């Protein structure tokens, strides 16, 4: 593989936040007397705040009080994912250190908002590895649209085709592939479907496996 930069998703890839998000959404639904519609929730993974709103409102119908659900969910989520450090996923630090030692510039492309992203990365002591952090609030189109990956590549002044992209979610993989990047998927809550595998990207169990391969 020939690459000049690397772009990383954050949630479920660098920090172990997706299970926290899943659990706190389910808790918020229970507290508000709503059914936990798992497939609706799972289809939100990897998308930004506006796309999450659209997906949940479509999935739950017009009678949903979305602001109440969002506020309850975020209160529970932030207590666990923002107010304290999240666990770091396997192989993250070793891979980031190795890429940095090779002079490879690194960026984040996350659907989270900027304050949230910087808080998570800062709490995990990962923020210093990255030259830029592109976030969901800075783009018009959510993943699976490629806009955020193209923005991240531009922030590094590197053509997208010369970037490695690392993702966990289907929406993220589709976005990175559409951007023309060389893509590794490290699945978290959901394994890739047979349809997704047809995109031809690499699927690995952990970033430790990726590091061994790149070395």
C-alpha cells in the first residue's frame, strides 16, 4: 500500500464509545416509556447529529418528542463519555506512534461535534497525535457522503487517494471509499454485511493487526 497520510474515525475506532452510546440510548428510551428500536439506532452509527435526528424521527414517527429523547440520552451519555475518559481501543496508541514515527500526517474525521470530539480525544490523551480534527458540525453532508473525508484530506494538503482511512461503521466505510481512500474497517458493534464487503476494502479485527500488516 502506498499512502502519504492517515485519517481516522473516532467513536468505536479510537475510543470505546459505541457500546456506551447504545446502552444510554436504550436507557433513555426506557425512562421515557419508548420502545428501544435497535435497528433504528444501529442505522445512526457513524452519522452526524442532524442525520441522527432525521433517522430517529423517521423510525419513531411524528409523535416522538425528539428534543426530550435527545436531552435524556445526551445527559446519560456525556456523564460516561465526556465527563470522564473512555477506554482506548486495542492497538490505537501503537499504530498512531508508529505512523507518527514514519512521518505520516494524521487527521480525524468524526461525525461527533467539535467540542465533544476534542474532549474525548483529550481525555484519552490522543489529541496530540492529530494535525487536524474534522467534525460532523463542519460539513453539510453526513457520512456515508464522502464530504468529511475529503475535508480531512484537504486539511492535510494530501490527495484523498493517497490517504489511508480507518473506520468501524458501514456509514463511515462507505464515506471513505466514496472519497477514494484506501480503507481499513475495524468492526465494532456490527460486522460488515456481504454487500459492504463488495466495496473491496480491508476488514481486520483490530488496529494491532493493521500495524503488523503495515510494518
